[in-house]
């Protein structure tokens, strides 16, 4: 009987969407952006996904930019007609018109998995939540955590890397970044608990940009159940933390969890439990998968370019030489890692951890001579600028010096987004990456086992075989 109802539902949905897409695609209004809405229901999602699976997510956008000769085109992704804004002008328009002409929007899977978070909140609520999170994540607040990050990284390398001829990089980095996020955000130190949460988290992330088919066996079905399993764990932790705070066993400032429990917003309102849980899920995502993906790509690129490795090693050894004995890294040391951060930025230019983000039109407006109807979904992609030779000469060349001086032109380098919705965890990610890189190059040189290993994007860059590398320790 369940199968009969499911089949009937899909037939009705298919009929509705076929009519809807046929109507939109046959509009005589010449002012809509050029492009195609693709097939009924699935639109151009298969082509979008295929370009990521092939390791070239930029192809989907670039092919349509070349075909239509425009800085905007229409398509259909995730059951929605969509206008894709291209280039720095498109980025600037979307970032600067937040809550004026456009508002944040995410596909159904994201809204289902993070229903009460900063990602899906209304403008005013998102602003209040962002302010709370930024108080914890701003550089001044993060300075005190540099030493803790360094200590965690040292233990990680001592246990997981040293004494081994070969390691599986992507698995180790994901384990490290997730443990660090759990430790700093919620004081979770139990490695078994971290591993359990990490496994559920990996399943959840796989389903955030898929068709919202809540059917056993689909990614979305598995993702929603993994998210609920994590929520159950977090609710238990929140209840225990409330008790510990009342009894003085926990500090109001010890981590993000305590901070969110005891800190009201500007209106004097405290977050309810479901808001804390959902925002915590978002922060684990921002502080885990994106950084892990970037670190993995740094290791891959640097293995292929010994001269880049040598410059990083030189910089990090100069910093280490000024430290006494087992002295941990501090904020001043991080500021000296200029070249290393340039390398990380060049990696993110070529293989950004997130490919873009969505908005929705909250009013009819005109852009580049085309009319965008209210309610249409909008998408901006890092790949419309990151490899554009107009802004990055010889775009396929790996050149960290692009980021010296004034750096790239405004709105051309956007791995963390921009405007009011810029990623609040940008500075946390910088610390994670630089502390890990410092500890890695001090200990090893390395080479990849599979030099041409494919990097698939699903929804973030991930190596086909886990990026195994051979390690060559420095002489003592």
C-alpha cells in the first residue's frame, strides 16, 4: 500500500512540475535570462552533478557562460527555476542587495536538516544569530585557542602519523578537524564519541544537496536520519551542560556550547534548544568538512610542487626556531605565516571547498538587461571568477604570489562568500589550516601514491582513493 501511495505521489508531482517547467520554458517574455531549464523535474541537475563527479565543477557554469555570452543565465536545479549570476558584478549585486532585492535561500534538504539555524533563519533572526556566533569566532576571541589547537595537532601527529611509512590523508584530516571542532565547540574529548558523531556527520553531509526524496535507500533519507541521531546526542549534552553550569562544574566561557546557553541576543532572548542544536550542527559542518577539504588539497598540490613545499618549510622553520623547547604556537606566530596562507588561498581558488550558494528574489528586479521574477531562485558560483584569466592571469598556474600586496580584485575571490552572509567561521578555518600545516611540514616531506588521483566534488572536493601518501620524516 505504501508503494502505491508513493507511486501516485510521484505521478502527481511529475505532472505538476512538467506543466510548471513547460510553462516557464515557453514564456514569450524575451527579458528572461538566456539558457535552458532542462528536463521536467530534474532540470539540469544531472549535468551539474556530473561535472562535480568528473572533478571539474567549473565546467557546468563555464560551458553555459560561453554558450550564451552572458554574465547571467537560467537553468533548473533541485526542482527550482534558477538564475545563475556570473563574475564579480554578479557577486557584488547579490552580496550588496541582501534583504533588499534578494534573501538567503537553501534547497529543501538543507532546510530540512538545519531548520532552525543561521542558514535558514529569517533576516532579523539570522542577523542576531550571526552576531552571537561572531562574538565567539572573531579573531580577538580565537586568539586564546591557538595553543590548544597546536597541542591537539601535536598529539594527532604523534599518534596517527609518526612511525608510519604511508597514511591515508583524507581520513586522518577529517578525523582531526572533527575532533578539534568537537573539542573547542563542546569540550568533547571522548574519542569514541567523536568517531561515532563523525560517521553520522559524513552521512548527513552527503545528502544536503540532493533531490529531497525521503525514500529508504536515498541519500536524503539517510542524511535526515543521521542528522536526527546527532541531534539526540547533542540534546543529551545540552541537558547535562545546563546542570553543570548550575552546579558550577562548567564555565560559561569554556566553549561555544556554554556561550550559546548563557548568552541572550540584543533583544534579551535566549536560543531555544532546537536552535542551539541546529546552529551547532552548522558550526561543526563549517569547522570540519570545509577545512578538511582545503587541507587535503594543500597536501596534494604541495606534493606535486617541491618548490612550494620548500618555501612553506622555510617560513615554518623560521617560526619554530624562535620557540623555546615545547612552547606552543601563539597568535603572533600565526600572523607570520603569510606565505603559507597565500598557498592555502591559491588552493581554494583552484579547488574551493564550497562551490557557491543560493538566494531567492524577494522582488521583481532587472539585472544586466534581464528581468528576474520575484520568487525565482538565484545562484552564485566561485567558479565564474576563480579561473577567469581577466582576474587571474594564467588561471591554471599555481601561484601563491597572487595574494601578495592588495591581492585579487574585489568580488573575484569568494571561497567564504561575501556580504552579510559571509561565512562566520573564516578565521577559525584559517587557524585550523595554518596550525596543521605548521606541524605537518616540520615533521615530513611526502609524495602521493597516486599522482593523478581524481578529485570529485560531492558536494565538496574529495579524493577518489582517500589520498594515500608516503611519508619521509626529516632527520632529527
